[in-house]
C-alpha cells in the first residue's frame, strides 16, 4: 500500500541570505537545515545539503540582489546549483524562495533584438528541476507567471504597508500616487486596501513617466493631491529618481506631505542623496533587500524597513500544508 504521509519540511538558506532565512525558520518553529558551501581557488564553488532530503518537501531561501561580496549573477548561479543538488539527492519537491528576483524588470522587448531575460531565467530554474518559485512584488506579475512553466507563487507587501501607515492616517485626507502608468494596478490595490482599513475614501493619482536609456522624463500629474497626504507606491527603488521626481511634483501641486513605499530598496548610485530631498518626508521599504548601500546617509533618518519574514514563513507553511496563498494576501 502506498504511503499517504506528508513529506517532511526542510528549510535551507544559502549563506548570503542566512540572516533572513533564520528569521523565517524561527517563525516556523524550525532550525535551518545544515548545508555546506565551498569556494575553490579559481572562483568556482559548490553547495550541498548536509542532511538527507530524500522524499522531503524542501524550501531554499535566497534573495538575488547584488552586494559587496556577490553579484546577482553569482547568487543566481549558486541557487540554481543548489536546487539541482537537492533534486539529485531525491528531494520530492524543491521550492526556490526568492524574496527579490533578479532580472524581473527585463520582461519584454523594448528595442530591436532585445532579450527577454525574465524568460531565460525561468528556463534556468526549470532546467535544474525547480518545482516552484515563491517571490515578492515582481515588476510585472503577468510576465512572471507566463515566463515560468513550473509553479509560481507571489507575495505582496501591500498588507505590510497598510499596517504601517494606517495608524497615522486616521485624521488625514489621503491620496495614493502611482509614479507611472505601469504601476497603476499596484497602487490601486494598495489604495483599496488602505481605504478599507481606514473606513473612508482614499484618492488616486498617477504621474507621467518616460524612460529611455536610463533617463527619466515626464511632468504630468493626474489626480488631486492639494492639501492631502500623498503616498507614492512602487515595486522597487533603484536610483531613486522616479520617486524623488514624483514627490517634488506632488509638493509643487500642494500636497501637505509626501510619503513613499517601495518593496525592494536597491538604492543604487546616488539614491541616498536623491531621496534625501525635502519633498519626501518618509520612506518605507521591505527587508527583501537590506539597505546596506546607504551607510550613514541622512536618508536613514526617514527610512523604515519592514520585516517580511513572518509573511514568507506563513506562505511556506501553506505551500507545505496545501493552504491558500491567495487567501493569505487578503488577510
């Protein structure tokens, strides 16, 4: 008779994401499963589990942002090799838990002969036998879901942002601003959830944005922001130019104060200086990417980093037990 026992849950985190992984595992009441990462003299490397994963339901946590030690490419390569090693070691299912997914922005052709790198990355995950990928707030959800043939799951930071902002907005007239037309759906989901939590109407606005060869332009702001607290919502911050430009436009049109929320804070180049602009009063990001590039920048005084590890832990629990992630995002 075939056994119907549920596979054992194992949670790994590669070294560059160990601190994040330990917090996730703690919420699950587990310790991270042991593994080895070995570096070779020529720059090559290997990773292997140090415990049996035969027949197990395995989660591997690794956020694919570049840092001072490893590029996003390095981290992607290490994750792929480790997923392959787990499948070779007879894991029943391997889920890559990727808080920040590299190359998610290059999801379509915008110039002749452009690559669609999101699709190539998806093919790499599938090639090593990855059964599922769990991430948070990709740039284009439809492109992410369509690129992969394996199971894709997606978390949103909206609930974290609403819980953070709502207590201070009870007596405020609020408008949610998308910094570009492409982010309107994301901003609208946040606006609806915030309005439900506050129990009152919340306005909507969006800014015009054109990007070409790294340069951002556009001056139009659609929607009423005068006399209101404006909250700019985006999926990530790279150079900071988009949010800073939108914050200035809101203030110039009479916004009482401007706040911003973005899931992934990359803070590249001069982002710390750009976002220190007085037009932006407060900035909130999530810990999918730690703000290590900011150092002792004045920006840190108005920055809040929200903890997403409990959300990821609950998602892992539901993936293992067969629960609904859609319902999780509505709670």
